[in-house]
C-alpha cells in the first residue's frame, strides 16, 4: 500500500521514471513493475521464516541481480527490516544509494541494527516523529515525512448504507474486529476475539460485529467468525469503512492501531505470539507498551492485552466499558485525535517522493 502511494507520487514528479521491485497489487496498479510479489513472504516469527527461507533467499538474489544488471539509480527499502536490511547491504556494495522509508523498530528492540543502518542507508525517511532524533543522534541522515496512512484512510461517506450492505442494523452498537493480516495471527487471535464478541453481546444486547478481512487469506481461517452465533459480518478490503462505522474496535497490535486512531475509533489492542517466540522476544524488547498509538502518544491511552493477558473475558470487559461509558470513550477519542496531530498531516507520500527525487538529482549532479 505504501509502495503504491509512493510510486504514484514519484511518477507524478518524474513521469518517465522506471520503478521496479518487490511489491503487491497496489504497487503494480500504480505503475511499478513486479520483480517479485511479496504475498506469501510477509511472515512473522522464527518458525514461519524458516518455512519461507528458500523463497526469501531467491527473491533477494533476483532483486540484487536486477539492481546490478540495470544499474538502478537507488534502492528504496520500505519497512520489512528482516529482509530489506540484508538486501540493502548487498545493493550498497554495488555502489547504489540506499534510501530507507518506514524505519525498522530500533527503538523497541534490536537497537544494534542502528550500526548496520548507519553503514548502509544514505537517508532514512521516518513516519513517526520520535524516530527522527534517534537517527540524528546515531549519525544517520534522516527526515520525518509523516505517516502515509493519513492520506490512505478515507472517511466513510455513508455509514447507514455501508452497514445495510453488510446486513447489519445502522442503529445498533457496532464493534469492529481486526484480527491481523497473516495466517498465524488469525489462528492465534480470531477465535478469542469471537469468544469475546459473544460475551459482549450478552452484556450489551443488540451489539453487532464486523470482521475486517485482509485479502489473500484462506476462507477456513474465518470459520470461527462464521460460527460466532451473534450478528457478525465479514468484509474484505474495506478496513477503513469498517473502522469508520464502528463504535469500538478490537484490533491486533500493529499498523492497524494507527489506522484505527486516524478514524478516532476507541479500541482494545490485543496480540499473541507462540509461547517460544514470546519467551525469546521479550528478552530483547526495550519498551513497556506495544501498541503504536501508545508509543506515539507517550502514554497508555488505549488498553493492551498481550499474550496471557489476552483472554475473551478481559477483551469483553474493556469493550463493554467503552460501549457503555461515554466519558471514557470521549477521553480516548481525544487522545487519538492528539496522536493524529503528531503524525505530520496529509502529504506524507508526496514528501517522501520529493526527498527521494532530491537524492536522485544530487547523485546525478542535477539541480
């Protein structure tokens, strides 16, 4: 999604620019040439990475070969640090400038990657305001461009029509369920969110639910939602509409929390890793809060239920409180509005594109 938005802006600035790489349908639709499709490569945790290691290695080799054979003017690495940092190191050795857009989370864990980034990245384009100082102090050229989701999260024009199209009641309380976008997340998170939905419906009668389904996922992963026993719609590819229509969201931790904040929707944040991955990872985590909106706010404005704390009853308690306590809900909305203000305003993709074009022109000695 970010690659697609960036590609559109780059091609507006330089219409004949060739942009190719690892991406998905939105990158291709914006005019990017797919060297490899990222779908199937977006994995989390040690066990999932092992299962895709051969394809990851082959993909990195194809991209490096393309960069060398085509003599590209720059590599723009977007997020995905486990893959992109290795790719960037290989491309940097070819004498090609590296621009990193959407920072690895060095402020949360594995801060040792700062040394690799300093040696590899010619410029960092960061999307969170607190990241700028981290890179500047580490001696990495950096620019805060703002968060691209501000432009990519449209407002819902007609909530009533949207809910009716989902066979739901426009007058009923509505809870959004965002269980993640990877199969492993769905397996670990969705069943307990559906169980929480049953408890919420018992405690707040006539509450209805909408599951925001990410694309390219197996239908079987959504069986718990289809068998929920409460009013629950499953909607694919319309996450912004789902969030805009909801009174409360139950969301997996990640970028979805920022997307939820941009709509001002009160939320309960959950997450669960495998026991082994959580035990290994927690030793290296440097922050005491996981939800991105809390990190941006600098305080815990939304509840987080992580690992063992993530139970159906705990989720239901938080959600019922937000549905029935207007003062708490209003306080959370005010906190989310402050988060939105800190994200830099509209135009992040254009600012990132301008920064990249300026770097290209400096490299070619153009004004």
